[in-house]
């Protein structure tokens, strides 16, 4: 059994504000959620080879949401693409809801990891890419979405430093840059990755065509990072 190159379509991009509006729980990270919306949509709509009917297929792409402390956009996109029922959304954050304030991979269909603690998603993605390589699975791609503030965590710098020399070309990272990092990065975020041997591109995080072009850019022999700039968190 193989997965299709086009995910199943159930709702469109225009439906996402309505889907997010169904989640009326006590969400503490609204900007963290909305900053990821366009990146998530382009990935699930046009890039990821993943299917809600075959989400355990070994040949699927793996998407890891490291920026899991504001998951409303993630849940809306999963609902739009048929991974979770839309009628789960109004119970977001409730005691007995599977849709918690941090995604739980054991409760949310399609979630590859439990997330929300800053700095662990990229190291997990590096391990996932290594594991797939060791199994001889060269079709699946690994995608991880992180926030710029996560780059304040040392574990990410270790992962960046390792992945380039290891030639993990199936590894893709998207950094949402909403100017929320505490420490400046001379030369910009992309330069940090490039110095470690990554392919890197910086784009407007709201421009779907620019995002798609960046996501699909060739990068033979190297991991790839897309820095998606959005409006500042405190603007």
C-alpha cells in the first residue's frame, strides 16, 4: 500500500478562521498559533505526503510540530484535512478532550510527537531522519516546525551542528520568525544554519507561493531550513 502525493481535501484555506473560531477554550498562546497558520496550510495542502487513512504507512512523510504550545492552527488544519473530526474542536482544552493545550501523539490522530516544551522537536527530527536512513526508507521526508525562540535552547544548536555534516537531506526545518527570540543572531537565523552546512532560505511566512517554492527547493546532500518571517509577536 502506498500513499498518494496529494492529501485528501475536505475543507479549504478559507474555512480555517471558522475552524479556529470553534476553539473557545482558555488558550494562552494565540499569537503562537496564528503565526503558524499559513506554513501549516501550505505543508498539508501541497507538500506533505501523508494521508489520514494511512497515517501509519512507513512511507509517509513525518511532520513534527515542535512549536506545540499554541496548537489551535495545527488542530484546525488537521480537521480541515480529515485527520480529526471537526466536532472535536469546540471542546479544545477541556478536561476530557483529546485536543489539549499541547498536542499528545497518543490522543491526536496524525500527531507524530507530543510537543510544547521548547527545544526538543528538532533533535527528535534529527533522530527520526537517522532512523529512517538506517531502515533504508529513503522516500519519507521529515519536517519539523519550530519557533525562533526555540533557538535559544542549546539542544537545537547541537542538532543543527550535527545534521549538516551528517548530510541529512531528508530533514526539513521550518522556523517561524515572529521576533520572539531573546538573543540576537548576527547575520540572521538562516546564517546559523548555513554555517553548519544546511541549505537555507528566508521568505514571507504569509506568502503561499513563496512558501511552496521554498519548501520544494532542491538541496541535494544537505538538510534544508525555511525561515518564515511573520508579523512580530508583540506588534
